[in-house]
């Protein structure tokens, strides 16, 4: 399970080729900065993300996972992200039952929204870092 | 397995925050990695040559190139493998520029991230198998949506190259906004004449079909074979096109969004668009005082239009010139933030307009108050640093370009994206300004952002050239990343079939398994994640490859 | 919900089933009493030894129906509601050909684990209901049962408050079953078993408790193998990706340093939990089969109930109901978006 090294969260993110991944490319072109702990796996559509990948990511050591795709209604594959939303909502419900709801995030970023992409992943990273800090404080 | 890893410096773009030597050394010790090298520009001729030599000399069967983002130079690097007689799908691109060196400043951390990303690519590539590129026949025809000058320009080029063209215009006549312009600078022709020439040539062509008062109501298919429904006054018409160019133009900024300027409340306040029509019938007093306001609806954060609309300064100059020409004793004052007379001859035009008697005041107009004797224009003169209040008989607002009214509808219909300002988004702002993310759909003209008439005409032609390039061979390579079923493992539960958006999965009653109709498969992978045993897998993105990629991103370095 | 009902008078059920079994290719899949208690049995030709109730839970009978595709056999299922619900799920998943099958669910007052070796449970409906009035007498999975009543499938056998038995038809096929019982349709009286109450609260736990409960797991996969709705003919967890052995295991340990054995325990259960989330009926067959007495039912049932509840769905309720992951609405689940 996720053990942060020196307060540096590891985030695994799934980004769809046509929207979120494009936004992440643009973020790079614009030299926007975001934490290096955020690492992206490119998938053609967010609907390719199998809940097993999310569970596996967490148990391989990721502190959090995000699944990001086109805004519903704008999916390059027309309806893929509706299915993504169903499965990920259910998976979140399951993680919530295990008191792990914070470990999975679902959001939509279109190809033009480089800034939004950076905001989302940075907020996720900072949130995880703060939560771990608070936990450590409680333990000490 | 013999993998070669090639790490690009990209000049200093990657090298400056990633220790490429350290990365190279890290992978040299890996099992199955036979070559690990770095190079200033792997996309250059010598860089490509180096990779080719490595493949042939070492007998590589997997190639990992760590460089700029994978969507760049895709064909270029695949060709390197093809030339070495290695299947191009045994290549794995790893983006360590847009996704690493450019988004972090700490060298040690970026280096670690680069190592992780490359490791993920390495593990993933171990699962790659040679794939056959599918060749599909393409229809040598184009659908052009929008009959303004950029659409006309694209249509002319394509029809001259022998392609069948379907030109669709929503309005009753062709020509868009240019048709309404008079005495266009610098060609000194009326828009109607410009459009008339283009239209005449098109109507003479045998391979062009022009539809006016027509909209596109349905759009489906894939590159090379799009099917569209055109809703014409005579009924619906189905057409097939190999590609599509979206050229639906812009909407002039609606100045009522700035109520402080009294547009729409007083007839003495008009826009440059209005002025275009009414210049000859203004009925102004003998010594008219005319104010011309730049940047209306542009460079304005407050109303959500932060961008510059590129054409309005020249329009303001044209207006100033037109007033001075018609009214010898007129007082013309232009209120500007900057004068962006960017085209060739523009600066000279600016000088001439001043010589012809137009005054230029650098200032922000805060409001226009209509009164019985004239319009009171209030603002701040930013060079003198003082407020002003002057009376005018006429105020002309040089309005900017807003995105076209139908941009959202067309974007939804064709599954292309809009940018933050709601213009159409190009695939890459510098390297691919005519493409969209969807193969075979291009954009032209002002619908992708403010441009002047010349630029729009050029853009239209360029999109036409790109589309022609794609279709001229008569067939096209399609990515083989479609779903495939392992019939030994398929339980025949049909969940994938029910989920499939493209309806590309069919159930075989006799064998009790499903199979994929590859031509219809869009390659999203929804089936793969729906199947609990992953018996249906998406080529190029199979479970084992993605599983190892995930592990590689998180394991200790 | 009932279309028609008839009282089952003394001997009428046996008579009717025997008449059915008289025809070629007809079978009844139900229960048989015997020296070791009640077991599943498929009856051919005659219904000797048939008993209506099986208060000893060893397996979920729907397991045996998987990959039954021949249309030739005509089968009447007379099983417990959780088993009929599993059957309905298997029909939705194209794992059973329903054409020749009439599914009859029998009221189930509760069951004990077959491992408990409880002797001499009552054989009649009212007797069983009285015995199981004290909830702690029944299996944990039964205590939280969402549907004990024979109201699923094509028809049901219900226990009336006065102790009489009633056959109720819910579909056309159910009418055919009803037709086997002599007598006329009549108005049905009040029933003994009522609707199950809502679950006490959404299932909630944490990774520490989960790790502790599943620590004894030996990855025998019994739970998966006996689960009626774990239908994959080749499970994801058979391969080297999740649970490597031999060289693959060696490579993994050398690469990751993770050597706790057996590998992948937690991932296996969590992924399986998600995979069966919309089909699980909470029968607890998994827990019954676990050699390490892991409290599987609480987890699998708890999670599946939560995940079905969020879509207003209940597994096995209706063969025409779409599986939640195979459908969507354009405007929904905004709370899940971050």
C-alpha cells in the first residue's frame, strides 16, 4: 500500500488520448508546472480504465489514482465516458466502504483545458500530501 | 527480447532539467536492454540514422524512444522502424518533454520521473506484438461546412485538384462576412466582387455541388469514409466524404454586452459592421464629429474576451479614412489601446490615416452618454494621464470577433473540441494549425480564431492542401488498435456486446463466443474494461501492458 | 405481483411433479431428504424423496446450471430464493438458456451452515420459521437476507400464516407450473414471511480490518469456484499477472521486493468484489466454502448491496432489468465527479 517517501505522494493518472492527454501536452508546451509525483498512463478513452487497474495501482504503491477524460457529451468515442462514470462512481462507493474514498478521483478535462489539468492534479497532490502530514501529526 | 532505448536531449529542452546521461546509464544495466543511448535530436536525419543502425546492428526487436510527446513525429519514427524492416508497432514513444522536463524544475526529481516513465514504456513494450496496418479505401471527396471565403478557398483548391466537393452554407448566399465589406483594404475591392469571382469559378466546376440554406444534421463514420446528412430546402440528402473542412466563420461581437456604450439604445452609436452598410447614408451634420473606439469586445477580461481580434484596428483605420473621405470638415478621433496594424503596409496605412486628418488618442472610453446635442464620450487619456469628456455626432465601435454561434453544435456533431474562447481547437497551435484531433476533419478561417480576409483565404487553401494530401493516394493507413477476442477464454456473456458504442461486437450463437467487426471498431477499449476476464482485449493497450506500466510508475527507482 | 395462486393440498405437489416427470426429457432440480440431511438433487422419472425446504446450506444450486445451453431439456427448478436470483442473473449473463426452464422459488425461513452439523431441523415451513425466529440460529449471510420470500423467478411456493402452502405464478411459465397443481386458483391469504427490512446501515470498514480478516487467506479460490455468478471460464487471476508462480514469481519478487505470500490476496478479493458487485445475491456460498472461515459474506454482500443500491438495482429481481454497468444516463452521478 502507498507509503509516501519523504512526504512525496505518488499519483498515477489515466488520461484519455483525445482530451485529457492533449491538455497535459499543452500544459507542457506552455511550461506550466505541476508536481513530479503525478505520472500519467495514456489510454485511448477513459472507458479503457478497468477498475482492476485502479485497485492494482493502489496496492502497487500509488497514494491516489485519477481517471480523467473528455467532458460527458464530448467523448471522442461518443459515449465512452458515460460508462467510465458509472464504473468509477461504483468503484468510489466501494473504496468509500473501505474508508479509502480519497484514493480515487474522477474528473473531466477537455483538450483545451491545460490550466484546469494542472489545477486538478496539483490540488490532488497537495490534498494527499496534507492529509498524510495531518495523519503523521496525529501519530506523533 | 532485445530492446533499444534512445533518449533525446531535444537540444536543451529535455537536457536542461533531466540528467539524460544518468537515465541512459540507469537502463544500460537492465536485462533485455541491448542499447541505451542519448542524442541531441533523435528526430534529425543523423538521429534517425543512428537508431536505424542500432536496430540493424544489434538486431533489436523493440525500440523505445524517449523524447517529445508521442503525438509528434509519429510517422517519422515509425518510418525509421519500417526502413529497418521492423514492424512499426514495436515502437514505444515515451514523452519526457511535455510530461517531464517542461513541467518540473528540479533536476533530480525530473530525472527520477523520466526514469519511471521510460521504465513504464520499456515494460509495456515487452508485451507489444507486430501488428498489421489496416489499409482502407478512401472516398476522394470533401465536405466543406461554411461558404465564406475560407470555405470557398478550400473548395477551389480541392476542386482544381480533381476532388469532388460538397460545399454547404447555412445562409441563403455564399460569401459570409466578406460579402458585406466595402472597399477592402489594401486590395480596394468590394467583398461582393471578391466572393463573386470565387463563386463563379466554383459554379463552373463539374465536381462541385453547392448547397445553400442547408445544414448538416448528421455526421458519422471514420476518416476516409464519413457519411453526412445534409438538410436542404429540397429535403434530406446523404453524402459520403473522405474528409471534412469546418469553415463556419465568426460572429461579430455583440456590443449590447457593453451597455455603458449605449449601443442599441441610440442610433448614433454603431459598430464597424453597421458602418460598412451605412457609410453612404449617414446623414451627419456638415462638420461631423466622429469617435471611433478600438478593442470593443476584445482584450477585455471583464466580459470574458481577453484575446485580440486582430482585424479591428485595420477596420478602425478604414472607418476613419471613409469618414474623412466623405466629410471634408469632419473631426475624427480614434480611441485606442494599441494600434495593431499588423499586415504588410499596415503601418503605412496608419501613418496615411493620420496624415488624412484622423486624430489618435490613447485612452479607454468608459461610457457614451447620449444627449440632445450629441454623444458624450467619457474616458481617460492614458498618455496625458487625465480624464476627458467630449461630444460627438457619431460613435463607431470597432468590434472584435466572437466565436460562431454554431461552434458548440458542430463540435458536438463531429466530436471536435473548442478552445477556452469557444473557437475550434487546432491539433497543435504551431505544428498542426489546420488539423483537429479527429483524423480527416480540418478547420479553416475565423472559426479557429480571429484572422483577416487574406489569412482566412490562405488558411482555407492550406486546409484543402492537407486534406488533399490525406486522400490523394486513394487509400489510407488506419491504426490497427482495435479490439480482438480470445475465443478460448470468452464466456459468451455478451456484456461487451451490450456496452459497445460502435455496435462492433457480434455474438456467434453456435460457438457461444463474440467476435469483433474490425471495420466498425473505434478502438476505445470499453469492451476490455467491461469484460471481467479481459477475454476481449484492445490491441496496443492490453491488460498486461498497462498493468506493467502502472507497476513501473510506482516501483522504487 | 401475483397473477394467480392455488393452495397446495396434501400430496398435490408430488402428484403434479410426477405428472411432469412422466414426459421424456423432463427434470426437476430441487432437494432430497436423506440420512445426512437435505442435499440438492435432480429428479428424473419420479419425485421420490423430494423435500421442499433445505435449511442446510452447502452450495448455491444455481452453480450447477452454468453453461446449460440445450433447449431440449425441460426443467423445473424448486430452489431457495437466493438460488433462483442467481439463476436469473445467469440468464442475464447468457450463461443459461432459459427456454425450457421454469424457475420456482420456495420461501426460505433461513439456513444453517452444512459444516455446523445441526441435527433434526424441522421439515415443515412453519416449524422452520419458528426455529429461525432467533436470528443467531441461522448463518450470518441469512441474517441479512434481502429476500427470503418465494417471489422471484417464474413462480413461488409460499407458506401462509395458517401453515398452508400456496403455489403462486408470476409469469406465463409460472402458469404452466400452476397448471400441474390440482385445484382451482383462489385468493391468497396472509403470508408467514414478510418483506425483509432495509439493511441496518451501509457496509463500512477499513483496510486494517480487511487486512486482518483476510490474513488467513490461502488463495485456494474456493470462494470464486463455488460462487454461482463468477462465471468466467478463465479467470483473470489464473494467469501470471496477479498471482505468479515459479519463474514469474521469482522475477516479480526480485523486481519489486514484495515477498509476502500468497501474493495478491487483497487485490484478488477486492477485484472480485467489484466484478460480482452487480450480480451477487448475498447467498454466502463463498463463506461456506472457505477453509479458513474468513467472513466473506459480510464483505461481498455488504459491498454488492451498496453498489446495487446506488443504482436502485437488485440482482436477480427481474431478467429484463439492465445490468447497471451496461447502461447510463447522460445526467447522473455528479457527486462522483471531482
